[in-house]
């Protein structure tokens, strides 16, 4: 039979072991959930903007073009493609009406690697959307997130 003092001495070690296990589980959980953002519903204006930006960032002009209105193609003039590797886009708000919507975003760009770290500049802008054939389509986008798809993607 184990003396009561030895049983009491094992309790702090047991508690410490449980704490270590909980910390490890929490750290793994944070690492796993930190990856990709939650995908919003494609039937919402914010979901359309999210998918458009993701496709544009990936350089997938054909997919991105699928989220644009036909009028965007008519006014499209090729311009220098934005650099996706130095942008961060954050959803601010969505204002939805019956046939139009505005999705406000914050766009931050990073450059340089000076002695005090990278320089950052940010601003807020708006994606305008219209409902076309029951689906949301982008009718205008912030200038640095605007793509002009090649002729073959129209």
C-alpha cells in the first residue's frame, strides 16, 4: 500500500502533465486553424468578392473573370497587373440592396525591408456589385484589384 504522502506528491505532477497536454492541443489547434480564411457563401456579395480576389491573387484570370459583369469587359483596358505577394485584403462591411451591393475592403500593401521593417500603406475602397440573372457580379473593383482578362477569357 502506498503511503498517503506519496499519493499527494504525485498530484502536482499529474496536474502539470494535464496542463502540458492542454497547451500542446491548443497550440496544434491554433496552427491548424490559422491557414486559409473561412470561405463565405458564393451567393453573397462578400463571397463573390472573396472568390474574385482569391482567383486574381492566384493569377487565375479566367475564374476571376467569371465574377465580373459584361460591362466590365466593354470598358476593360489592359494595365499592369497588381502584385499579389505584397497585398493584404480585409473585409470591412457589406451593404446589400435588392439588385446592388457594395463591399468595403481594406487594402494594405507592404514594401521594402528597411532597418525598421517593411513599410506599409493601407486604404479603404469598395467593390460595387449588381445582381445579374440571380447571381452577384462585380461591376467595379478597386484599381489595384482590377483585372483585365486576356481576350481568350471573355
